[in-house]
């Protein structure tokens, strides 16, 4: 999981910093991409915290129970 975070997701972050990249634009216009990224990251969060696996839906539900309310807007958009 650590390798996934440090390779796949780090590459996502770097691609999203590039103004004209597909991922940069997609995060603003594609609900599917928002869902994939937000819930994918929260699946990793769940796995690291709980030492277990869950679905994207389960990760979203877990996040709503455990993260600060300031994160709720993006979670609502992703679910």
C-alpha cells in the first residue's frame, strides 16, 4: 500500500499540477474522476488506519465518520 501511495498516487498529484493535463482538467469536469480519486485515496486511508480492506463505498462511509467536517464537501461530490 505504501508503494501504491508513493508511486501511483504521487504521479497523480504531479500530473494534476500541470495546468493543461487531462487529469488537471478532469478533476474539474469529471464526476467519475472525482469519485475515483477521492474514494481511492480514502481506501488507502482506511487501510492504513484499520489494517483492513474496504470498498470505495465503505471508504466513503468511513471517511464521513472519521475525518473533519471540512472534508465533507468533497466526499459528498465523490459519493
